[in-house]
C-alpha cells in the first residue's frame, strides 16, 4: 500500500510519497522507476521503449539515445523510436546547445517518425518534436523551446490523464520560464502537473526529477525536499538521480547531504562513460562536492577532489564539462581567498578541450583571475580579465544567449569594481559593485552550478568592510546569506561586520554559526578568529 504525504502549498496540493513507500514500489525498468508510454510497436519493443523513456526522464541522454537507436534497428516498424532519438539530441534545461549536426539529425529522425504508422497521440508527440527541429539551419534556441512547449501543451490538453504527456509538457514549460521572472509561474504550473502524476505513480522518474527542477529556484527549495529525499530510491545507480537531490540541499546549506550524494553520483558517473569520453555527469558532481567541502572548510578534501577532476580526461565535450573544468579550480582558490594564486589561473585548461564553444564557462577563469589580480595590486592582469569578460559577454549576446551574457556581465562589473577600488576610486567602485549585486539578484542561479564563485552581495560586503562601512557591509552579507544560507565566507564577513559595528550579540551569533559549520577544521584563519571571539565573549560573560 502506498503512503502519501499531502502538502498544501501556494494554493495547490502536492502529493509526495514517503521514502519508505517509494522503496517498497516495484521498479519498472531495472531500478529506473516506472514509465508506461504505449506505442505502436511489438510488446517487447514497448518494454524497451519504456526503458529508453525512463532514461530520458533521468537526463541520461547518451544511454537513452543508444536504447532508442537499438530499438529502431531491431524493430524497423517502431516509428516512435525515431522520435525518441530526436528527443535525446537536445537538453531543454541544460546550457548545452545542439550542434548543427544534431539539429539536422533530429530533423531527419522526426521525419522518419512521422512517416510511420502513428496513432493520433503518437503523431502529436512527433509534431511537438518537429516544432523544435523545424528550420534546422536557422531558428534560435528560445524559438525552438517555445515551439516545443506549444506542441507538448497540445499533447497534454488532448491527453490530460496521460502521465507522459504531463511530464513532457511540464519539462518544456520549465524550460521556457524566464530566469528573471520572480512570480515563479512556470515552476508553480509545472509542479502542479507533476504532483498529479506523482500522486498516481510515486516512482515516475519524470515526476520526481522535474519536481526538483521546479523547486530549484529562489524561495521554492523547501518544496522540493520530499522529492529530493526519494529520488535515489527509484534509481539508485543512475548518476544524475544520485546528484539531482543536491540541487535542493545546496540551496538550503545542507552540506553533508551535498557531499554524500555527489560522492555517490561521481562514482556512478565513471561507470557510465559517454562513449570515449568521461561523462559530464562526473565533473558536475565533483564541482558540487568541492563546493560543499569548501563551505565546511574541509580544504584538504576539496583539494583531493580537484586533483581527482584534473586527473581524468578526455571529458565529454559539452558546456557542462566546460563549466566545471573552469569553475572547480577557480572555486578552490576564491573560496580560500588565495588571491595571488587566483590571479595566475591558467585559462582554457585542459588545452585540448574545445573552449571556443563555451564563452560563459571560460568566463569563470577570467573572473577569478580578475578578482585575484585586483585584490593583490596587479592592475594589468585585472584589466586584461575585465576586457576579456566584456568580449565573452558580447559573444554570448551575439549568440542570442541573454541569460549567459548577463551572468558574464555580473562578473565583469565586479572585477571592474575592484579595479576601481584598487585605483582609489571608491565611489565608482561601490557603484559598480552595487550594480553587479542588483543584477545578480534579478536573475536565477542556473542548475549547472552549485553557486557563484563569490556571490555579488558577499563581494559588496567585502568592499564595504574595506571602506569602513560595517553597518552597510552587514546588510550586504545578510542579503547574501538569505539567498545562500550557511556559506562560510558570508558568515565570517557578517560576524566581522557586526563586531566592527559594535553589535556584539550579532557577531557572536554569526561566529557561533561559523564554528558549528567548520566543526573540527583548523584550515582557515577565520575559524581561529571565531573561536577566539567565542572564548573572549564567554570569559566576559
């Protein structure tokens, strides 16, 4: 018997299974969860099709494509296998964009599907994919996603009780939500649909997976905890299923959970290579893992996973791989405030990777170099980094990637702010840093990253402290902690700002949280500072 938990949130009901009930459910496709997507194929082909769709819901695109390709060869009359292949050639929620070859192939696969004997329902699914691939040589990404969503909406409207229609429509609806829309309308709509599926089929991989994505935005993370706590039960060996719950945990500052599940995910990913390449699921998990270690000041462990990351290659040639190959070494230095080393980071490493395709990923290195150089008086390197960030911002704008252009702009403004401060232009510096922080606050964190190398409001707090404005600095750190709870450097900054502002009780609170966060670690000066303060406060009390 299934035990369901009823949660009422924001005017709609969310039914989520308890962890025990999910664990008791029979796994439909070899520990992938339960999917039933009837198609006009043989009974054996239907079972293989369901398994391939389950992999698609887990965003294991390479494995799913292989399963659909094998089905198309084994059962040439199963036209929907070609639809499946087409659906694996793009990733609606990921920053990777299909290549020209992918678009041409997807267009051809959809045409093969539509030339077969399809039911009305199957043809509607095929038409939705055809909308995405139409004009393979010209249409922009946002146009393709909008057409996909319209097609999937039509499928869902015609088949409102069909779990697959609901899941794929919810996914496309999430993909078309604006990163700057603070109403969360797309997330709320998708979550409502997914809750209805989950109530009827608690082990449906799409319902659980996409619910986590619907909750992976500011202000909604708490709504995804139940889904996060059950996802690994339905797919205990799928790398992305082991990682995905930590999109919620990282937003809540639950670092032990982030560490546990990303270690499992990384190990599982090495067992699922992307052909000749290390799957990008591996560096994705490793970057999240390093980020969590750094928040707990477990710096030796963070260094160990960085070494691990850099010892593997070649990596799958995707934005996901590029982002983490750039972000993780930069993160290791910036979080530890090793500014000299940050200013000397090697750009485009490893050199054999096709970095020219991934401007926003490369920007992570220039951001760290620029901050490090500006904060150690190396004006030439800092200005070079800012100049390069502007060029990368322009490159993303030219590609129609407005979100990623904005993310690079946030970094450029921050570097320019610290350059201005180093030049003695305090007013300009604070103006630029405030603009960077406001711009970051207007956008959402992308799922590819566990968090910024250094959040803009945390950077603003640092600058305000350096310019002897502790009250304003405390407000900036608090704003950073509101978005990113239990970050080591935001807690340390808030404690220092409160102390300098004469707010002893507030300082004691933040230093206490820092001590709890760091545990037995002695790797950073800030920990010793917190313990000294706590001891002095205790003695005086």
